[in-house]
C-alpha cells in the first residue's frame, strides 16, 4: 500500500513531515514518527504501532510518495496499514503546508512497496 501526495511542493511537504520525526533512540516530545540513525525509513511513534511496519518516503515530480515496508519477521496487518496511513495523513494535515495536497492511497501493494 502506498500513499501518494500530489503537490506542487513535494520537497517542502517532505521537510514538513520530517519535522514530526524523532530519533528512534531519543524521540522528541510530540514526535509522531521515529527514525533510526542513518536511515530513510520511519516507524510509527505510538507504542501500539511502533515497528509493526516501516514507511519510506520518496520525492517524485509533483508528488511525495510513502511506501510501506514490512518488518523482516512478519506481514503488515490491515489494522497496521490503516493506522500508518491515518497517521501519515494526520501528520501532513497538521504540517501547515500552504500548497494544496491531493492525497490518494492504494489498497494493495503498489510500486515501491517491499514485501507488504
């Protein structure tokens, strides 16, 4: 499953998203996502959902895409997909971006998803 954010400013949207990310070893207050050092992957900061999946953002022409990456030891449940996508949308909505966002989601594995 992937989340597509069509926007004229995908790099700005990614920077706004990155502001909500904390270091996995030292999360900051209000961190909605956690990232290991030297990694492009993120996991949900909520203890109920942390490590149930990973998210990999990528900037494309006119869009920002978030792909789901499953952990090596398990598949991603439908509830985890829903929680991750809901938190992604909420994070982007709270980012205060001026440019309109057109957000679409796939309900099945999409280009760039790894072992979902």
